[in-house]
C-alpha cells in the first residue's frame, strides 16, 4: 500500500495492510485530509503534528471517554452487568480523567515515579533482563520470541516487583491484559471484545482486591502499600481507587514498554547501519530509544471526546464526537522532522509525542525509557547474529496501540 493509491473515503487503520504498516495511510491523511471524518468509526482522525500537540494540551479534547459510553450504553436493563463493572474500573483510571480529578490522582501517585526512584531500579532491571537472556541461550535452540520470551516477561516482572505482586503470576497478568486490551485500545473489529474484556477485568480486579486487602493488614515496601498510604494534607486514595490504579499500572506498566522494546529491536534489525552505529557508540542508546518512540512507537492513536465545539482546519468537531489524535502520524510529519521515514539514532531534534504532552504526559515515561535502554542493547549483546525469522510478523489489530503479538527471531549459538 502506497500513499498515492489510497482511497481516503475508505481509510481504515484496522485494515490488514494498515495494521501491518499504518504509515502510508497516515501519510496520505496527513497530506490530503489532516482532520478526517471516518464514517466507519464515526470519529475524527487528526494527523498533523501541530494539531495533535495542540489538542493534547486542550481541555476541550476530553480524556473522559469512558463515562459517556457507560451512561449511554451500559445503564439499561439489557446491559451486561460484568461489562458495566469493567467500565466502572476503567472510569477510575487516571488516564481517563479530566481536571481536577486527573491532577489529584497524579499528585498522589507521582512520588513513586520520580527520576530518583526510577534510577534506583537500574540494577534490578539489568538483573531481570540478564536472567531472561540466560534462559533463552540455555535452551540451545537458536530461536526466540522476543515478545513472549523477553520483552513481556521483563516489563511484567519489573512492574510486578514494584507493586509487590508475585512475579510467578505474570503469565496470569498476560492473559488478563490480553483480554482487556480490546476494551482499552479499541479492537473495534472484534464483536466479542467487551465480553472477553469484562471476564479478564473481573478476574484481575478480584486478584488485586485480595492483594490490596492483604497489604492493608500488613504493609510492605512496595507500590501497593505506597498507594494505600498515599495521602497529603488534603486527600488520600480510596480503597477502590487503589485497586483501579493497580489494574492500570499492571496493564500500562508492561503493555507500552513491551511494544517499545519489540519495535525498537525490530527497527534496528531492519536498519543494520543504525545497529552497527549503536554497537560502536553505546552512549547513543538514549537517542536510539527516543528515535524508536518517534519512528514506530507504541502510541498509534490517543482517543478523546469533544467537550465543546472546536473548529480545526475548516472542520467543526462537535461536542460529544470522538476524536483519534495520531502521535504515530505526528511523529513522521515532514514539517517537523527532517527525513521522517528514516531511522536516525543521532537525530538531534526530538519532540516526539510518543509519551504525550501536557497534563497527560505519561507518568511512567522515565521507567519505560530505562527498561528499553537496558533491554535493547542487552538483546543484541547476548543473542549474537540476532536476525528476523522467516515467519511473518503479526501485529495487534487495535486502533490505539502498535505492538506485535509475537516477534520470532533467530540467533547464532
């Protein structure tokens, strides 16, 4: 699929071609219809950098997309109570809050994600990555799924350790996270996503509820206990808020970073000259992570609901309408980035929007950067001759995120 041969009237980010490679479609929208109305999804898609950045800072583009949906679709007598309960948990997530609720939750949680707190985790992340790679090499097969064998267990273990959750339960977290992905990230082509997501949410919430109650009785030196005791002169987190935030952290704490590590390794495998440059100059790892976020980052779109009418490039976005802001397109806008479709780990100008901007800037961004900056070089160092497998890559067919379901690769024994 090339930008020159795209029918914008039928533009669909969930087509097989766009799931595999969304960038030609996004480029066509950015150039010819940067504020695009999709009849199929009954939503606007905004694709230029300046517009996406401005909207992310604009309170009229509301983050509270869960409450209107629940009230409109899940309050009637025919609504599935399990689906309603799942959306009630999502309503408690900080990422779906506007001011003042967002500021309140962020203030109470921010102490756990300070640069100092994240820096102190460096050795722990290094040890976990090394142990996982030891296991991969010890199998002696020369094959690896870089998502299932490495990126996911690394990020899941890190957030599990932070929360005080048994690391051995991470496979359960993976199953539950996969189930609720359709609720959070918009797998709109899947008619079963709400029922499946509700089941996963119910099990994960019950699991964390038991864990929170245990921590209320016997506090520990971990994030769950920190959330229970998080308070200042004005406020504290409620019991239900601790559970909802725990669900958010378990999900978001590994999902985005897993995808970043996978896409970062893939980009370097597809651009061997950049991989050789990183091998020769390991001090460029920070720039390599930033470029991975820009070039093919995990945030494909960000959903908002219009809180008021807004005119944008001659279009009127009406109150109540849904909008998908597209960081993945903004990060390749040639008006902002030179040669944007080229991977360049020495790129001086960053400004990528992969972690957002403004009040909703990702709270876990420092941790994600740390994990990726350790995982990507370690994978190449410990798996000599790392290369793509012949098996095609399979990407998650969702609107909001970009990540691989599996990442088969080979290396030399």
